[in-house]
């Protein structure tokens, strides 16, 4: 039971951190700006237009706007295909956001249920989290070897249409956000997720040791 609770809590924690990393980066203006400077996007398309398009995307994905719109030449710069795809992306974000909230609620309930066995569960949590992180690291390394394949696979799995196949001839999104943009985003998400999980595993391990030391000290006091 302790091992199962630790495993379940580790899986919930990992997925919650992964979703949070993904969602936070999607609305991080500094990350977009860094990538545009790195890729020469500002020089090619102009800072004002690029930042305007990016601002519209961030507001839409962040739920601050109900429509994906940026006016250029008297009309919306986004094509119908782009708006349809971004609607799918926003729906995916909302789904994963809701799933994370439910998972965190489950995490809290499990923690309350096993509070009397916190030491043992903390240790199991740390061990399982390390296993999960190791598996995720191996997967991320494999994906990095052939990123375009996994990028395509991701879209085929999570989207039921081909709106994500945008034409560079008329899509502003695909022009300012090339494949290198998304590979860098994936790297940031992986590193932030691994860092948070490593810190959590370390904290859980120390908590388990602290609880064990306190228990041993209490038993020794009773015997003397």
C-alpha cells in the first residue's frame, strides 16, 4: 500500500510538473523574444509585427482573448487554418489544465490518507519519482535524436485533423516559429521538469530520513 501510494503520488507529481512547464512556457513572452533574436526572426519580419502576432497568440492561449486576431493590412493576419489549429491547441491546454487540477486534488487526498505513514511513503515517492525521471530522460534523449519524427507523432496523436500542417507561403505562425523554436521549447520543458522532480525527490528523501531519525530518537527515549 505504501509503495502504491508513493508510486501514484510520484506519477501525479511528474505529470503535473510537466503540464505546468508546458503551459507556462507557452505564454512566456521572454522565451519567444529570446528565440526570435536567436533565429533572426525580428530582422526578417520586423519586431513590431512579430511581437504583435506573438502577443495575440499568448493572450489567446492564456485565455485573455476569445479570438485569435491581429490586424495587418486591414484584416486578420491569421489564416482560417491557423485559427482552427490554434483553437485545437487552446482546447488541449484547457484539457490538460483541468486534468492537472484534478490530479493535484487527488495528490492532496492521498497525502492526507497516508499522513500516519509519511516517512515510508515519502521514501517510496522519492524512489518512484527517480524511476519516472530516468524513463522520461531516456525518452527525451531518444526524441532529441529524431525530433522531427516525434514532433509529427505528437501532432498525430493529440490532434484529430491536419490543421497543424501549415503552409509557409501564407502562415505567419510557421514562419516566425520554425521547427528549431519548438525543439528549444521542448528542451526547456524537459530541463525544467527534470529539475523540479529532482528537487522534489531530494526533499522527499530528506523528509523520510528526518522522520526516521525522529522516530528512532523517540523509541530510544522510551527505552531509557
